[in-house]
C-alpha cells in the first residue's frame, strides 16, 4: 500500500537512508551526502515549496516504510513533477506518477514537466505521453525535459 504524507509529519532524519542511496544519487545532481544537519534544511525547503499555490510535496510510504518523496514543485517557468524513490521500490513509480497527475488535475494545471538527468534512460511511457521533449541545462547538467499534458 502506498501512502503520501506531509513532510511536517515525518522525522527529517528518516529521509537520510533513501536520499543517500547510491542508486538514487547516480540520477540526481551531485550534492554532499545528507547528515542530521543538512537534512533539516532540505526538509524545510520542501515544506516551503509545499506551501506554494498549486504545489504539493509528500513523503512516500510503502507498507509503512518511508521509501522516498514526490512532488509538484515550481521551477522557473513550469510546474515540475519529481519522484525520488528507493531502488527497492522502483516498480511503484508508475502508480506514484498516476497519483501526481491526479494532483495536477486537481490543481488545474494544463501541463507539467519532468526533468530527467542524462544518466536516465529514455522512458517510453513518458515519451508517448509527452507533447514535447527537449534538452535542458540546469545546474550545469544536461536533462531531458518531458512536457506532459494534464
């Protein structure tokens, strides 16, 4: 069972094992490993993003275990879907995506984007759903950006 929980209800340190997992870090912009101090600032930033209109950031629990986070967050010009989950549950990604598209409809978004680092394979289900794909450079890294109609 998948459950979505507000960050304010989660002990910040519970995110550390997931966010420091090597398989996850391979697909994210490089950053220092999280520790008890840095995770608090990261969680506070996500809580602030959650407070922005038409945004929602949640921790993901699978069978009562925190396995990652997801959200609709504002980037420069769009609303971005982000899904970060432990390798052990990568198979739930499609269900998390579907839930987030429901959130996007609830908020009245016409379009959302997904930025995947160039280390990620091309996902055919995203490519089929995308109304446009493009190469994007952010934080000095190359991404494939999928524009998805809601």
